C-alpha cells in the first residue's frame, strides 16, 4: 500500500536498538529431523481454532475485515497480562464498547474516547492508556493506511531481527509517551505481547490470521514467557535462566534450524503443553529425545 504522509519516528527511537547487534547463535538441536517430525505431529493435532479458547486471539475472530482485525488484535494482545478472567473481561469490555473498531477509530474524537473509557481499569492500566493506544492507532493508520504498512515500513535489510523495527513501530504508536500497553522493545524484555501480535498478523493458518503483507514468517520471534521458557529449556534451545529477549532470540534461532521459513510455526501447539489435560508433556519431551529435567 502506498504510504501517505508517514509520521516521523521520535528521535530517540530512530537508531537501531541494541538488539540489532545480538547475534542469534542457535543451540543446534541434536536430531532436528526427528524433532521436526514430533513437532509437526503436535502442530497438526492442536493447531486448530477449537483449541484457541481461552487465548485472547479468540476475541479477534468475530471481525471479518483486515482493518478491524489488526486493530482488535492489538487491543487484545496489549491487554494480555493478568489472569485469564481479567484478560478476557477487559478485552471484551473495550471491544464491545468500541463496536466495529475501524469505524470507531475513524469517527470518534479524543474527547469522546476519554469520556467513554474514563472508568476503565485493567489491573494497573487505566482508560488513559487505552485511549492513548486507540489514538496512536488512528494516527498511524491515517499516515500509513494500515498498521501492517506502518510496521513493514520500519523493516531494514541490515537488521538481523525485528526488534529494531518493532521499537520504531511502537514509538510511532506511543509518540515517546510511556504506556504499559505499548512496551519499548529496546529495554530488553522479550515483549511477549508484541510477539504474539506479530504472530497473529503475519502468519496465516487455521489459528493465525495473516492480515499483513510485506513481513515474512521467517522474521518472527518466539513469544517468550515463563511457560515457553520452560519448554525451550527442556528442548535445549536456550541456556538463559530468565525469559528475556536473549532467551527469545536463542529459542527462535533453534527453531530456525528446524523450520527456517516459519520460525514460530510451533508456538501455539507447543504452548498447549501444560494447558491441555490430555497432552502428556513429559511423554512428548521423551519422544523428542530430550534429557530428563534436573531435579
């Protein structure tokens, strides 16, 4: 899509973040062909919409056009912290209040939005942050035509991962103002909520929406939290003791050895381990040839 009057990225975010210099050194899986076979089996069994609930992504499925989906998905991923009940309740509250997201952003003025969300609370986030997110999306979409086009415009061929582009994209949305809903990737966290959003937008299969063009699934980074961190440790994909950005990059590099064209292909299915009661995680790790956990 042709860029219309692109927004300037705030000056402090124009340089590539320090993550651009991190070399992804994969901990090579000992039997990648065997591991891919087991991962593919898990993928084909669990990568289906009937297993998505209560994932926040389920709240985006009712929207049918790309504009509504990319807006609703950013709201859903931004609010994806806290208990499942809190997350789903807050997402429903915002989306139900807005109605069709693209129309709401296009027609509502800032004053109306502030009044509408004045009483909103999600843990320590208030309506002020939600309105700032909504206005940021409207500003970026007006300049670039879509959030997807805005993100694609931040990609640079000399950068080895999407963290620098994501830093600039986030800056377009928050304009340099602190907002917990729009974390700064340059600060070193794994930015799980951002990486979930990118997975939903870039990949296309029965689970992920694939709304965006111009970004390859091979560029994505694994959404890293404590659950995925434990899985990555068992698979031998990282030696990091914390679920930080470096752990996410190490894990992604290992997945790139197995599936270079789609680095987060197995993310959704793998995270069913520990969620689906019928799925025996230890049996899966044993069949993959992983050593027993150290007690």
